[in-house]
C-alpha cells in the first residue's frame, strides 16, 4: 500500500544502481516487498504462482518468445555494439527490466491480494490510490495557480513540499504542470493508471462527493498538457459514459457528470477566463500532429523513431532482431525529416559518448522490430484476453466483481493505449490489474459467482 501511495513520485535524484528504476519511488517498496516474499519462500519452501491460469500461461509464452527470438538472432546480437554497450549486455538488462514488473512484481501483487475478498480488494486499493491522488492534486492545484494564474505568493507554500520524501519542487515550463512527477507525461501515466479506480466512485457511492475524484483526475489531465493523457483519459471517459448510459440505474449520473463538469469549468472561467480559454486553444492545437511535426522537435523525434523501428521490422518481419536490439539497427534508418534542425539526434540519440539509449516512443513498434510479428501477436492477444475476461467479470458476476470488472476494462484500455507513446514495461498499474484479474478468475473457478443486480 505504501508503494502505491508513492507510485507517482519520481521527481528526485534516485539511486543510479537501479538503472531505469532509479527514481521510481513506488518500485522501491515493491522491490522491498519482493525481498520479504523471497525470505518467506526460503523459510516456508512454498510460493504461490498461478501457473495454471491461462492469462499467466500466455504471459510466460511471451517471455519465452522474447528469449527465443534473441537466440535465433544470436549471430547479430553478439556483433551489436553502440554507446559502449554490447548486444548481449543490452539484452540482459532489457530482459531483467521486462521481468521485474511483469513477473516479480506480478507474483508479489498476486501473493498479497489472493487472500482478499473482492470487496476488500476494491476498497483497500482504491482508498490508497485516492489518498495518493489527493496529495498529487493539492500539489498540482497550487502549481496550477502559480504557473497558469501567476499567483507567485504560493511559491513559499509549495516549497514546503521539499520536506516530503521522494520529492523535489520544480516548475514546468510552457504552461504545463507535473505535480509530484518529474515531467507532464509521467503525471499523465499516473492519471491513466488511477482514472478507472476514481471513476468507479460514481458507481459505488450515492453521496454528492462521488464525482470529486473524477473531477480531480480531469483537472490534472487538462493542466498537465500531456497529449497522451488527454487522448487516453478522453477515451476512458467515453467508455465510462457508455457503460453508465447502458445501465438504467445510473443514467441520471451521466446528467450529473455534465452538471458538475460545467460547474468546474465555470469556476475556472471565473478565476481567469482568458487564461483558461487560451489554455484550451493550446491543448487543441497540441493535438494537431501533422502541423506540430514540422515545428515541434519532440514530435519529430517521436515519429522519426517509430518510422525507423518500422523499417527494421520490414527487414526482419517474422522474428525481429532480438529483444533489446532495436537501436543497434534502427540508427541506420533515422529519416532525414526527423533529423532536420533537430538537436536531439545530434546531442542524444546519435551521440556515442552518451550511454543512455534512445527511446522508441512506442512499445508496439519497438516489439515489431525486436520480436517480430509473432511476438507482437502474442502480446496483443494477451492484452485482448485481459480485456475480454474483464468484460466477463462486468457482465456476469455480482456487484463487487462487476465494479472491479469495470475498473479493469478502463485500466487495460487506457494503459494499453498508453504503450503507443511509451516503450517501457514499468506500467505497474497494468501488472496490478493482471494480478487482480488472475486472482478473481481463480476465485470464480473455485466458487462460481452468481449474478446480482446493483
């Protein structure tokens, strides 16, 4: 629970030895939990691994294919060398980075929640995520007043957060906020993770405050300026409204959502209408990818990397070039339009003295290049199966299972779409949802759940 509270905190120096996990505060506690679980396994000689669950079996198949495709490309993997890193060493680091959240953390999560009832699972996890969101919102709200509305007297108040662990107070530029995260996209990733849990209050509560968690998520999403969060949470909201409208008992909540939404917008307009209208124009403009591609370096790099990955896939369509090996090959396919007047390629991506590897900006194009169409099919089928079983929980199970199914549908949808803008497996919320789904499916197989109307 402590790990999930600190999940969004990554704006601090961190521990270099942890590599890409060096400033992931939540991961520190998850690693500690895995260590404690390891001691328990040594003492008891037992560990519960859901190896009979089909979902887990598909995931294991994905791990095996990632390893196998690297073996099949062993000749080129041993020759790869870039940024003072060999292909074999790169594979080892990337494979460990894959297994940490999707296997070790997953098993840890499963062993914690397996003894909880569906009601305990819903209330405990959602409560700690709500407390975390409240902290993130207070910080983000003060930051918004400073960055957007120039209320600089609040800087002294915000500086007090320096005393909180895993947090350095910084201000974003270009009219964006990041709250306790180190950048706006990282805040967006957090909001996509918790949105389904916060939206569920609309289904489970009848008091007037049930919309506040949803409004906090939407507020932070808007002012973060994260295009990924705007699109993904927008899709989650559409799914939310569709589900609510399909349930006669909750149709009036759709009207309430619009009502409170207009109240929130009105409040912001009263505070500084001109600034809010300007911010809306900027958000709409930021979604014009074709225009921004010409004058936005970040978009040039993003689409350039994805294009280069697809070129590697075209040359190696079936088994790819080996897990973690994408950069060794795609660096010869960077398009001219992406490198033109783009300092990022010269300073970072093509700079051999800088050890950090360039990001692929898209998990699916990365996997196409590294493990080919076969591996991507396994990964996509895994996501499809997760969503399919979540829909099953929502449609045919009792109320607590139904609410968890609702959360899982939104979470899997948002986080899988988020992989279209990120290329790392450190989406801890996704793997928590997998652990929850496995646990619930196991409970149903042991004792079938009868459908109950809310």
